[in-house]
């Protein structure tokens, strides 16, 4: 019986160990499959990059020729200069955009200012027309009042003459 129990225990341990190994094998197979997929992806990426490298090797040779025929020391100088040009162009474009914005704002303000000044000029013209009408009315009134003043002076002169005549007549009668 002891021997049988020992065999059972060993068998159970062996089954347990077999299950663990099976799980480990499954995990390892899963990791292996994952690694194979990664390797395949990396091979594809390597292939794409190799194609790009071939495509861009022409540019590398071109840049090397540029370095040889110019004041640049190496390709990095050319690239730095290019980046500086791109930044400068970007700044220039932004500056032009701001300039256009400011110009548009100035145009709007100028139009508003012109509209205000046109309205003010129209008010002044209307006031001038009213003042001219008032001036003409005043001149007409002056002529009328001058006529009345002349009549009043004429009447006053006649009255003064009558008074003088009466005064002389009274004076002669008194004498």
C-alpha cells in the first residue's frame, strides 16, 4: 500500500509537473509567435527603410556635392542652414499675415473715419445752408427796417419842421 501511495503521489506530481510544463510551453509558444510577428514586422520595416534609403541616397550624394562646391563644412551645416531658411520663411509668412491683418484693420478704421467726417461735413453743409437762409432773411429784414427807419426819420424831420414852424408862429404872435 505504501508503494502504491508513493506511486500515486509521484504520478500526481508528474501530472502536475506535466501541466506546468504544458502551460510554460504554451506561454513560450505564444511568446515565440509574438516574437516571430515582431520579427516579421521589423523585417517589413527594414525593407521599407531600405527602399527609402535607396531612394534618398541620391539626395545624400547631392548634398555631398553641395558641400564640396560651397562654403559649407558638412551636410549638417547645409541642413542647419535649410532649417534656418525654413524658420525665416515661416516668420516672414507670419509677418506678412500680420501686416495684412493690420492693413485690413486700418482700411476699416479709415472707412469709419471717412464716414464720420462725411457725416460731419454734411451736417456743416446743412448748417451753412440754414445760416445762409438766416442771413438772407436778416438782409431782407434790414432793408425793411432801414425803410421804416427812413420813414421814421422823415416823419421826425417833418414833425421837427412843424414844431419849428409852430414855434416861429408862436414867437411871432407873441411879438
